[in-house]
C-alpha cells in the first residue's frame, strides 16, 4: 500500500483533545488535498474523528470548520488552480467555501472505537496513561483485519513498551507533535529496532507534506523534549524550596520564574511553562518517567500538592491560559498560588522588593522577542552571557546556575543516548520550546 492508499482510511483517537484536534486538522487537510487531485476524485478518503466525549466532539466540528477556512484563505491562489474546471466558483469566497465543504466531507465524527476497525492508520492522542493506551490498541488490533499502523503522540511512554504490551509487532512509532500541532514545526520521531521500516518511511513523507521538522529521539521515557523540560522544572522547584528559607514561597516562585525567563532570555518562565503544558500533564509525565527511571528522583511534592488542591493550569477552549501556580490577566501572570494559604498573592505586593534583591539585568539585555528577530543573534548572545558571567548579583548567580543545569541535562540526554547528538537536542529546544539558543553552547565556559 502506498502513501495515498494508507491515507484513504484514517482514525484520530482523542480527536477533541488539545493535541488530537490539531492532528485532525492537519490530517484532514492533507487527505482532502490528496482527494482533490484529478486522479483521486473518484476515490474515497475517510478520516474518523473519535473521542469519548460527545460534548467535546460537537465543539470540535466548529473548531475544525473555522481552522480549515483560515487555511483556505491562506492558499486561495493554489485552490483556484485546484478548482479551475468548476465554472461555478468565481469569487474567492466561493472557492473557500467549496474547500471547507470538501475537507469537512472527509471527516466523520464518532464516539465509538469501532470506527477504527477499517482504518489503515491510527493517530492516538488520548490521555497519557499507558494501560489505557495498551487496552485500546489491543482492542483495535483484535478487530481490525487490515494490520493498521499506529502513530502515538505519547509524551513519555516508551514505544517499545506500548508495542510489546499491545502485540503490535513493530507497527507503531512515536510521532510526538508539540502543542499546538497546527502551529509548532517540531515533531519528535521515536522508533525502535523493531519498528516497521515502511511505517518509518510513511511518517517521513507525512511530516514533509505537513511541513514539519522531524528530530529523531531514542526510546527512553520522556524522550528529548520532556526529558529536558521535566528535569529543568524540577531544578526550578528545588531552587524555590531553597529560596523559600529566606523569603516567602510566592516570592521564591516569582524570583525563579523571572530569572528563568528574563535573565535567561526564554519565551516564558519555568512556572508559566508548567501552567501552559498543564500541571496535571506534568504530574502524569513525571509519574511515567519515575516508574521507568528508578535511579533518579523525578517526583515533586509541590506538583502533587497543587493537583490535590485543584490547581491544574492548561488552556481554555478559546486558547486562553487557565490559572495554575500563576494567575493570569490578559495572558500575563499577576498573582502566585500559595498552597499553605490555599490562595493567590498579588505579585505587585512584592515585585519591587524581589527585583531589588535579584539585582539589575545585564545592561546589554534584550527581551526574547527582540533576540529571536536579531540577525546577529549568536554574537549578541555571546556578549550577553559574557556580561552575565561578570556579574555577582543574586539574580545573575541564579541564572548562571540555571543555565549550567539546563546544559548538563542536555549533555546527559546525549550521553545516555536519548538524543543522538548535541544538535538534535538543541534543535528540540529551539524548535519545540522556542528557545533563543540551544542550551548546549559555550556561552558560559
Ligand atoms: N498537552 C500537551 O502539551 C501535549 C504535547 C505533546 C503530547 N501530548 C500527549 O498527547 C496526548 C493527549 O494529550 P492532550 O493534552 O491532547 O490531552 P487532552 O486531555 O486535551 O485530550 C485527550 C482527549 O482524549 C479523549 N479520550 C480519552 N480517552 C479516550 C478513549 N479511550 N477514546 C477516545 N478518546 C478518548 C478525551 O475525551 C480528550 O478529548 C497525551 O498522550 C499527551 O501526553 C500532550
């Protein structure tokens, strides 16, 4: 079966979730574009959008339609060519409407796993729980006689484990999109020595057609991206625990969050990133990693405490940030949660005193947005870190420590064979986490 034939019957499991909805959108567009080729017009292309939540599925319909329309608006010139034989489509709006109809016709919404039984290809983006994933894979395998291929979006569960527990015989790989899949260019590709070579080839073509950047990660719990993020977050939490001996807990969170964002020129501070990904998602990933990496302490009692008190972060359906350890107003953190008080403290009440304690940013400092737009980014970063190294303030020392820890996490991921080389690790940080620089660098040597 070639690439196009494989894509004639596809399912997305967890289609109404954060990741599943993006995977559905990208795949629906790819499949409709194939169907609209003159030689494919008589063939059927079916994409099952499957989710256990009927309410979420009805919201998904509206989301998909809006996003496909946006996609059509961007490529209307190309679509005019696709529909050149249809004399009824005159205005751009006619073409856009027709394309939205054609994409939506490909998608069938369902709450039933049985809809996967005719699929050649199954994208899985359900909850991060290996037992549930194994159960659903095994059920499909038993009932689907087409020997389907599985592309799982798991953030942390080793693929070899899902493969052997579900009896998939190498017909599964990790195709780890970043959030949101429709926007983020990076996909971590996780294969094992047993992975079906044709499935690997298929994934490479699919990624290329979706204009994604594939970085291979070896099959260890957490892979490259979360392998760094989780340990970087645990380092931030450890620093908070240390600082909380000399200042309040919320002040310590503010200090570490600010240092990891401003002093290190990252797109967001470490606690904002935890909220963005979801405190509950971080807890699940840490649990998966801890179970499989027993020699390392990958547990955080702070995260458990937050979850027990209902502090989860994540996004609302309109994309806005839900409150987590930080409370947001217009997308900006304005207060910090104190688990002892079970309430938020406003940042304005302590911002200036902690800023004085941290000390000034290096005089050459520029915000992350300016740095990523800077054509001489490397030159700038070298001199910025040189100045940072020369300072002996509370903030600069914490930033140096943070940077070295992040670099060491990267070096260990390479040493332990999770990333093949420094470049692959740095690419994940640059492309998947939008860092302005790869942490494995010589800026502070
Ligand atoms: N959120 C992220 O930033 C992110 C990034 C990369 C990978 N991931 C991974 O992607 C997967 C999905 O994460 P998410 O954040 O989109 O979760 P989510 O909770 O937003 O979505 C999961 C969806 O799956 C549905 N679901 C649950 N069980 C199901 C079942 N048995 N059959 C069909 N649908 C079912 C739920 O109703 C929900 O809509 C997880 O494995 C996660 O680790 C998440």
